[in-house]
């Protein structure tokens, strides 16, 4: 009898324990509370919709997403009557708007009898579905059929809406090309974390990726380059006889298809045509676009810029359009006419970043332009160019946005600014009354290395998950109406394929998603890490790659005044132990545990590190030559 009582108490405790665990939702909702009981989804569950055809489409998307893992063909009925009261998922568009929910907010109520989803707009229903899918057991995201009689969801009440309206991810498809299907997959994954804007970086030195019918060479020439593999940016220069086999572009039909695919998922697409710099692909196609005749090819990853540090640089090839030729503006008029006709989004991004001035400085045409227009320096020349582009874009009925260099020499009157060199440019632009998107390289550059340099494909800078998580797009005292939101940027110089693209995005794009959606006061690093780990398990099911760098040791080498190397170790994630060796063998948890600053033995050549949580390995084996640590320490 006693045994039965104990067993019962234990069972009851474990049930309460289970029921008390909040599901791991990213981004963290505004409010999330447990209810008693569970909803059991089974083959008889009905989905009913009261609202627009768009609401019905959202409900149908849920049914489609539930199908592979459950095997259930759940019926979706239009015309929700409230007569069916049990085993129901009910989607409802509010008849009179609930002002607390805005355009993208929702309420989601999971009770034993039914799940109720309400929103003012279909987008809100869609975000409720994303939350609901994260509440299901992780297997729901897999492609494997799991035979079970029901899927249990905890009773829950969620009310949610975003902090920012612009929640973007930038995808560079120029440096490496990603197919239409890969772009759709990218969209599928971004919406799971409630991103609503794809900034599509369509042109750059390494490839022009959008068909412009009136300028066919942009894609017949500009979309193709020599195929190189290795450390992008330091390849040998291609020779004339090397075939240009790498590349690709989107036809206008492809673009329309992707725009529709995105719109069905409440994602807007911001197209970027990056000018006047970053234009080798355009110039290779139409050489007359430079000020002086130049032999420019589509870059294949060879060095073509000289970076002097401190934000100073020169171009080694003339990769910038000529601001002093009318034909440049005629070219851009053609480009933006077609871009504006294709993309429904009200903004067009004209780039404007990293335009080297050394060729303009030598050009007699630019000198004449400066005299004629009374432009006193190269910044004003650039500003003249940007203002001309703004006029073209406005004439197409669109608003112009550019990287923060467009502030230099005077900002175009109606331009919106995308702040990438930190938040400074954006903060200045807000003060001047301009709209701003924050995508600072300090927090939101997902091409940067996310772990130790010894572990990652080499990139010129690092950005750890925790620093991404610290992103707050709202500068103190700024007008919140002008700071439209933020985005993370994925440049693809070192990203050759979709698996690595995923590795670079996740989990840092979780962190930025939470910075853009969740209330600031709801953000919590410890909780975020716990939820991230659960999403790793979801990604394993869904076969999406992610980086485990947050488990690796952080290595800080320094030199004492006497030149002695010292090594400090730490981890981003609490509760991990680091074990090390200097004897070339592979450490495990029976090796020395790191407790304080290390001094490598005099003749040691390599340090090896591994992290554990309790008895389980969580980090990767790190192998770092002592000579590299010496070099790193000397640099600081
Ligand atoms: C940029 O990263 N050049 C905008």
C-alpha cells in the first residue's frame, strides 16, 4: 500500500513537473502561461477557419506541415460555426481589431478540448502557427512518419506581438550563387523565427544575379566567373583561358515565383542592386560604365581591394561606376525600371557601401563634374551620385535605402539608411529625421566567425552568439517611429553551399530574431541558451545544420611584459568544464580541468581543448598551435 502511495506521489510529481515546463519558444513571446491539461492531436482533429481566404491558406499550411510526421490528412473547413467544440483547431480573424495585437500579433490558447488562434490579420495567424509548431514534440519538423495515436501539446495561453516591424535577414547570392529552391528553403527557415523581410543582395563584384531584359549582358556575362575553391579573397587571378563555369542568375519569372512564395509566408523582399562600388560584374558586362577604359572581369575571389585599416581602402581594379557620365544614369534607369516593376516592396536598396575613390580621383571626367557641380571632395561626388540615383528610384514610385556610407557628403533628402558600421550612422540619420534599419557589424554580421579562429573557416572578424544576443536596434533616445527595425546580414564570400549557409545562420539568427521580436525586458541569455539547445534538437530532426560553437572554449592569449604567453579560457554557456592538454594527445574529462590562467610548458607546440557538461562532451576538439597563440597575443 505504502509503495503504491509513493509511486502515485512520484507519478503525480512527475506529471506536475512535466506540465510545469514551458515550451522552448524562439523568439520568446510577450506572454506565455501554462494551463491545466493537454490537447491531443489525432487523425480526427479538425481545423476550422473563420475569416478571409488568406486565413484559410494559413490553416492549410499548418495542415500540410503536420502531415509528413503525423501522417494525418487533417481536414480544413472554411466557415467556422462554433458548433463543433472538441478536437478542434480554430483559426479566427478578429471582427473588430484588438489593438494590443497590431498587424502581426496573435493569441493562441491550447486547452484540452481545442486550440484557439486569433489575430487581427492573417500574418498574426501565421505567426501563431509558427509558435504552435514549436510547441509540438520536435519530431514534427522531420520528414519521417512517426506512428502514434495522438500528439500531445501542453495546455497553454500565449499572447504575442513583435517589438519591431522590420525583421530582416540579408542573403548575399552574388559571391556564391544559391538556386531559387535554396532561396525558398531559406525563407521557410527564416519564417519559423518570425523574420518577415528578405533583403536579397542580388549584385556584387562576383556576380550579377537578376535578369534585366533591356541589358542582357548583365546575366550572359556578369553572372559567370571562374570556379575557385578554397580561401575566397586570396585566389590567384583567373587567366583568359580559364572557363567561366561558376554562377547563375534568376530570370524575371524566377523572381516573381520567389516573391509570391515569400508573400504567401508574409515575407517582403527588399532587392539590392549595389552601386556605385561593388560593380565589377556590371562593368565586365558593359565596360563603358567606368570613367576610363578598364579591363574588368567578374571577380572570382582574387584580391582586388587594398584594405589599409581604419576604414581606409583603395581598389586595385576599377570596380565602380562613373558618376560623371550620363550613360551611367541611363543604365541605372533601365535597371531600376525593371527592378521596380518586379518587386512590390516599397523600398529599393542601392547599396552605396565601400566605394573606393582612387580611380575617381584620377578621372578627368570626375574633375569636370566637380567643377560644374561645385563638389569639393570625393564624398560630395558620391553624394551627387546617390542623389541622382534617389531621383531615379523615386521616379519609379519607390523609396530608396542604402548602406550608411550614403550619409557621407550629404544624405539624399528622402533616403532611408541601413546602418552597418555599428549603429553610429543609423543614430545620426534618425537625428536628421530619416528612417533607419539597424544591421550593425558589431552584433548582426553572420558571415563573421562564431567560434575560435582555429575552428572556423577564416573570415576577417568574429561574432559570438552572446554578442548577437546583445543586439538592441533602438538607440537610446531615438524616435521609435524612425527606427523601423533591424536585420542580420549573411555575406557569402566563404559560404559555398547551403549546409554551410545554415551553419553560419543558426543559432545566431535565433539571437537576432529574439532581439527583433521579443520585448527587451523578456530577453534572458540563460533562458535563450536553454531554448537554443532544444531548437538544436529540432534542427537535428529537420536536418538543418547549425553551429555548436557556443559550446567551445573561448581562448584569450596574452603576453606578460616579459613576453611569457598566458592563456585564459572561458565558455559562453554556463556549467561547462574545459579539459586541456599540451602534450599533443586528445584531452577528455580525465585530463586536467581548466581552473585558472594557463602558462604553456616551455617547449609545448600545441594546445588541445575539449568541453564537457558533466560526463558528456558538448564542445569540439580544439587544436591550436602555440605559435598561433603567440601571434594572436602579440597583435593585441
Ligand atoms: C557592407 O558590409 N559592406 C555593407
